[in-house]
C-alpha cells in the first residue's frame, strides 16, 4: 500500500478572512494540536451557534486517491458534530455526523479526547481542492471541527476495480427510505443542494430505489392543489421541531422548490429510481395534543368518513370503506404523477387500522351474509373478506391511474406497498396481498412475507424486499437472500454515520455479506488520542485506573457534572 499523505494544517484553508486564531462569530477558529503517533497540526473549528462560511483546502495532488477526513467531535455536551465536505468539482456535500456519546450509557464510549477518521472515499484528485462546511440550518445547531485530511494514492489495479464495481448494477438491492418528515425539523434544509445531500451518498452504494415521504395525513410537504401545505403558518406550534420544520418549508417554498422534486431530479442523475411514498393514515388530532404544526382539515370537512368502532363510537381517523377517502388519496398520488417519478408507494405501516364497522361495511356484510358484522368475531373470515375488499379497491384504482399516466408519458409508472407481512397481521389489518400480487396491482412489495407470498410474487413478476428490523440489517439482508427475495428496504436510512453506512452501503454485495461478523465486530473508524491543544495538556492524565470507574480518565477538561 502506498504511503499516506497527511494534510494537517487547516490554517492553509481559503479564504483567509474565514479563519481566526481566536474565537470569533461566523469564523473557523484555527487551533494548534498534537496527537498520538506523531500527528500534529492546526485544526479548524466552527462553533455551533454561528453561521460559518465554507473553506477550501488546496490539495495539490494528481491522480486517484483514497480520501479520509480526521475530525474532532469536541467536548460539547449539547451539540452534535457534523462535518460537510466535497471536492471542488462536485456540487453536493458528503455529510458526516458524530452523535454525542455518554460514557455512563452502555455501549457508549469516552471520545471527547480522540480524533476520529472517516472511512475512505475514492476519486481522481487532479485539479481538485477539498471544501469544508458546517450545517448552518440544523436544529439543534451542530459544530464542525476538521483536524486533518489523509490521502492514499491508488494503484492502477485498485482504480480499475473501483470503476468496475461502480459500473455494475447487480448489487443495487437496497431501498433507501426517507420519511420526508424528520429531515425538515432536524436538518432544516434551506436550499436545493441541502435536499440533494440526502441522495448523494447513494451514488456509489447498493441503493437502487429511493422512497421519499411526501405527506402526513392530508398534509403535504409541498404546495398541493389537493392536500394542505404542511408549511401553512396558521396554527399553534408549541413543539420546537414544528417551528423549525415550518421555517424550512417556508424558505424552500419561497424559492419555488418542491422538496421531493429536487430529490427526484438528483436521484435520476445518479441512475436511481425515485418513488414518493404516501402515509395512508388520515387523522384528526385531539387538541391540545399537537401532533401536527398545521391544522388537518379532511375529517373536519368530512366527518361522515370516520372509522367507527364496533360499539358505534366514531374515531378520529378516516376509513377507506368510503369512496371519498380512497379518491382523495389517489388524487394526491396522481398529482405527483405529473412529475417524472418512477412510481408511487403506499405506506400501510404508519397508522393502521384503515377499516372499522362503518355503514358501508355493515351494509356489504349484510348483503353477502345476511348478518350483522358486529355480531361476529373479529377474526371471522367473512369479515376479513369484506374489509380487505376496500383496500384492494384502493390498489386497483391506484394501478389504473398509474397505468394511464405511464401510457401518456411512454414509461411505466410503478405501484408498490409496504405492509405488515405476518399472516395474522395481514388478516387483522385487512391486507389481501395475495390478490394484489395475483392481479399485478403492485410491482414490488416491502414486508416480512410468508414463503408462499414470495413464491406467488415471483410468479407474477413482483419484486419482494424484506423490511429492515433496525436491530441488525446485515442479518435481515441474509434472511432476504435465504428467502429468495430481491433485497431489503431500510426505513430512515442514515448515511451520515460512517460506521453504519460503511456496512449498509454494501448490503447488495452478497459475497461480502456472508463473511461479516456480528454488529459489535463491524469495522470501526480509526481513532487517535488528542494530546495537546494550543500547547496545553489535554488528555495526559494523572491516573487512568480510578476504582469507581468514573470519570474514565482524570481529564483536565472534567470539572464535575
């Protein structure tokens, strides 16, 4: 392996006016440091509470290199470390996030005195510089600290292998899901580029499809002619995350940016499929419980469409037994079909149930079986058949609508769904997935399916993806392979944590997956002990063997708490 080149002097970053050797608002503070293994230099630190401009580090190298960034998470108790970097020839940043760790919590570690090094990414650096930034719009605010950049020259054979891997598509077996909600109250994107940062990590990964949430109940994350814009500031927002989300939506809307459209356009430049997904649950909130920051209106305008409990109590939720509810949700999807999306995705898993004992259900059960549906047990096969017919009718309408739009544009419009896949769950929630597959109403499904559903899907040209469990996505993917499925879908896929993303970005490489150890043995980022800052002893300690175990080191930074 070629010898690594370390660039440790961040005082060479440009423009000079963005740097200061003392703490100043809106500037990166340049601080001298030393670390273990002879590492020394000047780090650049951007304080959390101030907007800070981007800075550029000249690289002055040619050819392909592996690039790693050494950053310091800092000693802050309140703020996460988040560093953004990109090459000067790129438009979109790669984002690296390091969450606050607590030594008092199981599985966490004392990392306030360590420099942490990202896993390498590969690029031709000829004529390129490296640009650093911080997330100025995040809430809570984040700090950023760059200590060094490591460059390792690559051989021709290594470059050829990287290019071959990037050109193939066989491993694109992962679906990345972004719920379209948390993004706005946490990262608070204010530009098209900040939306695209959610897609950029998929460029050379095993993600082949992106599902992006566009609604919450009858509220939409864009100005809609059908739903109600989530960014409408007409209600009370007692929760801080709502305030931040509203501000983000407002800033984007003022620029005529439709978030999902911006993400879609960028996904397509990377050769990825893009599918808006729809939470099917339509609810009204019970004030003063403010789940939404904008008033929902569908059920207030259509109270007759509520789900009715077995005892006759109306619930704060819409029933798909009513054509008006089905038509409303389909009209939301049809609005998105005017864009160059690859399909629409129906999300059943956020907010079931969808059918109760409404009058249409009672009338249909009476017509078919001559009995009152409220007099039979909840697991009666006949009741399941009646309830499931309404969700199947929804799928049929979505399919016909998608086919019509696909024919008009000359390219198929896909339909897909995620749902609870256990046999009992499917019956309880009235999902007749077998009919959906037999009638070719869906192009792919995400679930934990019975083997016979997988077989039936394969026979009807429907792809099947295992839903992630979050406990161990490697094990989940292994189960997907063993079950003959096409891959897996990761809900709230997180690309900013290097140790997690290093694994999840390669899940489609089956040969690599087989040899992966247990989660506690997954690859970890390189760590280097930080020894001095500005010449002052930082983590050389008097005693490292405190009987009580706290603090783990008698650090000069520790004064209690």
